[in-house]
């Protein structure tokens, strides 16, 4: 109950790299994403998206990553801290 998020979360680059690495393995590979907050820096950053068009591009980035994983047979598991704003609606 004492966990707290601090600092920045470069989720986009980490997810893209992890899924690309898992895609090199056999179908059925898995990526486990454990995040403590909103992706707020770098590629796929929600906090850097200020307009509806920018927010749509960020959502499209995660959609494309998910489709790539699906096509390669990679399962993505997502774990976050309850109460933190990870924008799970977009990530899932």
C-alpha cells in the first residue's frame, strides 16, 4: 500500500523494444509490462499530446504496436498500480 509513482515513464520505447525482441522468438512469446504511471516522456507519451490530433496519434501508436504483437503471436500482459493514471483504456 506504500507504492508511489515518481519520475518519468518512457513506456512507448520500452514497449516497442520489448515486443520487437519477443517477436524474434517463437509464437506464444509474452511481454509483461509493469508500469507505475502515465507514459509521459518520449515516443507514445500521453502528457506530450495536447490536441485531439496528437492524442489520436498516441493512441494509434499503441494500437499499431498491439497489432504487430498480435500478428507475431506475442501476448502482452499489463500490470499497473491501482489509482495511478496509466490510461489503461488506450493501452489495452
